[in-house]
C-alpha cells in the first residue's frame, strides 16, 4: 500500500478509534518492514494536522487518528509501546495546554511509569555508575542498561508534561521521585 495522503486519511477522522484501527489493519502493507514506515506516516501526517490546525474539534479528530495508529502499530508489531506512549502522552499534553479534554493525565503518567523497565533504585544506581565511569569499554558493556535508562528518561520527559494535571497523590509522588534522578539519566 502506498503512503497515504491527508485526503485519504481525512475520512478516518469521523470513525471511532476501534473503527480506525480496523481500517488500518485491513489496509496495512503485507510486510512488517513496510508497516513500520506506513504507520509512522499515518501518525506523522495526523500529528501535522493537529499541530497546524486552528479548529479545536478538528484537532481532536486528528489526534484520535494518531492514537489509533499508535495502538494499531504496536498491535501489529510495527512499533513498540515505549515510543508510542511517549508520542500519545506528548500529544495529550499539547492539547491539554490548549484547553482540550483529550486523555486522562493520571492514566498517561501511570502508563509512562509502568513502561520503565528498571526499578527506581536500580536506575539511580546505574545512572550514577555511568556518570562516574564514562569510558568506552564500560559503556559498551552496558548498552542494554543504557537503552533502558534512556527509555526511562524519555518516558519521564513525556510524563512530566502532565505533572500539573495529576490528581492521584501516590502517582504524583512516584513521578516526583523519578524526577529526582532525571538529570542523572543518560
């Protein structure tokens, strides 16, 4: 399937997220490699319409297309949950800053924190060790740790955008705790 144009995507805005996901699954390319670029194209085109749009209702319709594309790309194995969660969480913050009611900040922050693969104490320890021993040999031996810590930082960057809208005190405490090591993370 060729790259979809804005014109081809526009009718999808009128569908529910479930209906959009069904349409995407039925029209996606046959190979995983092609799906990766295809879903990315759908999400980026929809994001461009969100960011450039002036009509708040139209922005929300395009935003739901981003969510559907992100969720379906994970379901189809074309993308991972960390990257798509960061995309959706960042988009929701953008819309919330403009007064739109889109997705619940508590749920988004909880999702971001749940995707951090390393426990807090271990992350703090690993981040400090990397800062103290930045030689190439040590870094090569710690590539998986570096990826997990980098994912943690990227998820934290997205979650922090919602800190002012988090209403769950326990969740806010968890977020603040992670923020305390933010600058140590690679």
